[in-house]
C-alpha cells in the first residue's frame, strides 16, 4: 500500500505556503519534505508535527493508495 501526500501539497497551495515554510513551521527537515515528495514513509511524530503546524488532521494531508491487484496467471 502506497502513501500519497497530494492533499498536503494542495493544502500548502491553499494556505499560500512553500515547502520550506512548512519545514520551519513544523520543525522538520527539508530532507523529510523531500521524502514526502517521493511518497516515502515518514514517522507518525513528523505527521503529528505537520498536523499541529497546519491545524489539521491526518486525513487532510495524506491518503493510502491500495496496491493494484496482481493478475492471475
């Protein structure tokens, strides 16, 4: 199952924030922001910091994308 942070990027646009602004507001590194841009996993602690900085909940910034079912052979 993959993770998508597209909701977070849209929220940043709506709030007129840049990724570096989010990093500063949430107290997280730009490396973590980079990992999120690639859809990689981050800790729940970081997710909590982001939600606190943006005053939102987890489902406002991320969603799980189900894996495609493998074809039967």
